[in-house]
């Protein structure tokens, strides 16, 4: 891998061009499902057979050369946790890339789609191959897969199917190459009043806690390592985040030097203890709590990843003080609740609430709500609603 050229060319614009300057809630409300459904017994059997064939061939060749477009080769890289990246690669050197986009999907359904609006991407501004790739991404890219005579075929944007070729590149020793090596690790960086902490979980989930100019930031999403580049796509966030973060990482013991082409940051790694919560248990009960201001709270974490939380003054007058609706999800051991509807008796802020789930059992759960100084912040301790 031409690391110097890769960093300066392929990722130059990663931190400058693509920040999602949104509100305190994520623009992607629901977690994606990796399952598909079909109707009819025979149809289901055929689809399952097709999916198994595609899956087997992709596992044999996770790095795929799809076509040549202009002056760039187009690669598709398939991760093990449902992340897929599309790359514009230099035709003379497979170690140099000009742009890439990342999506979450399931190739065994026979179809992947990439778009500038929905997916994370980085590119080298002003470079012809990169600009052409982004133009293509703007129009939307559809890849349809099939198997003919044990060969994986791809149709790009409805064109005639062509055989997928194996793509190869030289692995550079001393650099991060496998996402599995990050599972269970916490990486920390600090400089003056700024800090950044990454927590990497199984199933390709991560959480980042940041502090910059005395402002807290948070993001949670998916990660993988493709072509020795650590790719992180936030799904939920507060503050300003990049739609896709891409780092090369030189590893020396417990030191990880993260390079995005603009700056080099040295992170220190440590092992973290994680107790993965039983998400089904969170959905199985209604929850109640009482906050310090004597409000009685109820929380309903619904099957469709929607939630409803209400705070009332008590049993006798039953006056509603706060009601929030939104989407909830769990990344690793962090509970995240975004807000799209907020009703209150006074004007209050209703940001995304998030925190580590420290205990969870049939008798109750606790989560370390970071937004604790907010008026009408959700309580930390909850017990199941008992119905007579």
C-alpha cells in the first residue's frame, strides 16, 4: 500500500468536506435488518439457494474487481458484518485509491445500492477519477448479483452482467488489517481540552465519545477494516460528525496512529469489559421510574425501535409534564434514544439521550444517561411495570 500517496490523495477531504451539520438527533432513525423475506414455499427455496451460492462466492473473494470506469478500476469490498465499500482505484497501482463509499446491506439478496444522499463517502477533491466517482454516486449506483456456472456475475446499473474478478493488493505490515483485532478495545486520545474515545464492540458496532472546545459529542454506528483502512459510519450522533471516517492505522503495541490524510493522532489502546445487554429483555417490559423532582416516569421501548417516554406529577393529579417520542437502539452496551417529538409544559431542550447500560435483568435496568443536567432528563434507574 502506497501509504503516503493514499493518505494525501485518497483521504485529503475526509474531515473537511463531509460533515453532517445536523441537530442533536441522527438522520438515520432505524437500525437496518440483515434479513429478507419471500413469499411461497418454492420461491423461498429458490431464493435461499441463490443466497447461499452468492454468499459462498463472496466469502471466497471478498475483494472484487467489478469493472473499469474512466481511468479508475472499481472495487467492491465485502465485510463480515454487513458493510460494503465501493472504491475508485488507480489502474496502475492497486494500493492507491481516489474515493470510496460505504453502505450497510446484504449482498445475498442479490442487490446492493450506493447513493451520495444515504451513504458515507470520502474522496479526493479536484482529482478527475475521484470527481467522476462522486458524479456517479450522485446518480445512484445499483449492483445486481447472480451466479452462472459457479461464477459470480454483476450487473451495474442495469447493464449486461459480467463476471466478477478477484482483486488483490499488497498488505503493508505494521498497519491495522483486521476489524476483529479491535473488538473489546477502547482507544483514547487527548490534547489539551480536546479528547476522543472510541469503544469497539462485536458485530461491527462502535461508540465514540468526544470533547472539543468544552462541548461533548457522541456518535454510534458501524465499523470495519477494508483495504487496511478503518471505516466508521455513524448512524446516531450529537453535534457535528463526518458522514464517513476513514483512517489508516499504524499499530505499535498499544499505540494506534490514526491518519486521515489531514492529521495524525496517536491513540492508546486498553482492554474494556463489556456486558452485552439482552435487547429482547428491554423490549419485553414496560418500565417505570421516579426522578428526584418526584416525577413518575414510564418508558416503552417498542419492537419497531420506536419509544415513548412520559413524566407525570403523580398518581393523584396525573398531570403530564413531559412526553418524548423517537427511535431507540443499542450499540454495544450503549442505549441511544433520539427525539423527533417533544411535548412539555415549559420550553425545554430535547436532545438525543445516551448512556452505557450498566445493569439489566428482569428486575430492572440502569443506564448512565450522559444528559443528566437537562431539565426532564430521563432517569437512570428503571423497574418493570407490574400489571395486575
